[in-house]
C-alpha cells in the first residue's frame, strides 16, 4: 500500500468536504420541501421548520388526494408522458438511423435542414395556427406531436449509431437482411444506453411541461399536473379553501399543499431515475465522445 503524503491526504479531505457540501446543497431543497409538506401548518407559517417536521401529520396529502382535479391531472400527466416519450424516441431513432449512414445520399443536406430548426422557428402564433388547422386543439396530440423530435437529441443518437461496427450490418446484408430489419435486429438492441438516456430526457420534459398545455388545452379536465401546480403556486388557488377547513385539516395551510403537490409531482421521476442511471451515464458518454 502506497503511503500518501500529508499534502495528498489534505487534498483528499478537502475534496470530500467539498463533495459533501455539494450533496447537501443539491439535496436540501427537495428535503426541505418534503419536511414542510409533513409539518403542521402553523409551525410553517411561524418559520420554525428547517431540518425536521414539526407536528408531523399526513393531513396535507390526504386533502390533496381527496381533490378529484389533482388525481385527474396526475393521470393526464402520466398519459401525456408515456405517449409523448414513445413518440419522441421512435421518431428520433427513425430520423437518426438514416443520417448515421455514410452511404445515404443527401445526408449532409438533410442534416443541415434539420439543424437549421434549432436556431429558427415560425414562432408561437404560426405554431398555434398550425395546430388549430390540424384540428389538434384541446387534444393530447397538440402536446406530443409538435415536439416529436428534439434536434439535439437526434444528433446525439445519430452519433451513437455511427459507433456501431459496420461489419455487423454487412454480415446481415449478406444473410439477406433488409435495412429495416437491420435497424430492428442490430441497431436497437445495441442502443439500449442511448435509448434509455433519450427516454429519460423526453420523459422529464413532458412531465414538467405546462406551457403547451396552457396554450392548447381549454378543458380543465385535460390539464396536466403541472398546470394545477402552477395555478396553486403562482395564482394561489386553494388558499381560500384551506382557510375554511376545520377538524382534521385545520393544521393544513396553502404552503403545505403547494409543497406536498411538488413532492407528488417529482416523486415518479426520482423513483425511475435509479433504474436507468447505468444506461444514462453510458449513453451520454458514448453518444457525446464518438463521432
């Protein structure tokens, strides 16, 4: 075992301290939101809550799940995220695959056309008119179709596809495989890291999205959870209701409700991330370095 010098040990100690501080600064905000959501409302209003729940209770969560609009919006968000992510990943893969082929005639021209859309767009009003003329207003398709492909994600996926050995495709072609079958049998099975990475990116985007829903949806029954959360945080909805509550909900305030809804909103993403973390890291490293 190599004995470390005093300077090396000091460097390690400083690194550990800095990493712990970074972890604390990253973790504490969400932890504080959780603690407030589990605390008694009067203690929150007096500013007594910091590291531990005061007057621990689950009344806030019980009140939230009794509100049908929140449960309905939660289901809407799950639906929009699942459908939107599936469309995103499929469209991105089908666009990236041909552009990863050097023998594809006009590859540079089509890539240029696609990249231009990263810097120029028609604007909000033309986009709204387009969605309106396609009869997609107040439907799920207005939320998932216009942003079906992220150009940046497509470029990363294309770079990953280019790293797959061409000998595999040549062997498949000799055996009589078509281009489409090569894509299904070779490219996709070898691309789990980048597919998982793109799925995570797209899913988080859909889960946190509220602007498109605010523009294209008219019926409250179709609102995603983020719209409800925005109305509560920005517009103060439900605050009047909490002032009139009594009994078991007497200790619940608007602040408790806001923070509890935030926890409910971020919990699914936090739970999913650990399962795809290994693919996430590998996909980002390979997709960004190979080329």
